C-alpha cells in the first residue's frame, strides 16, 4: 500500500493535467491573487478537490475518509517534492 502522500500525488497529477480550475488554485503567490481570497484557502480547496475525487471515483476510499487537514498536509509534501525536483534539475548553460 502506498503512503497518503503517494496517493495524493497520483490524484494531484491527474487533476493537474486535466482540470484547469484545479490548476488555478496554485497560481497565486499572494492572497491578493488567490481564487478563494487567500493562498491558504486555495490550498484547502485543492485538498477538498483531491478528497472529493477519491470519493467520486471510489478508487481510494482510504484517502476519501481522511480529514482535510491530513490531505492538505500530504498535498503540501507533494508540492515540496515538485519544487525540490524542479530546483535540483540542471539548468542549461547559456552560450557566452
């Protein structure tokens, strides 16, 4: 069985690729640009979307039963992983 973080990663990736409204929840860099009024609320909504997807698809009732705070924490770990991978990729060198 995969961890909660791994399960959230799978659903996050699916939503990222196929749901423009979900992607909008991650565009804000400050509360002024947030979809729901604050970056924290946008993160909460993203966790809610993930949990609802797990419920609707009935693929992962274990994840669907988790508290939103747990799903949100797992999503934050997923996003940290993505940032870490992105930050550690080799930047192409510019020709001088």
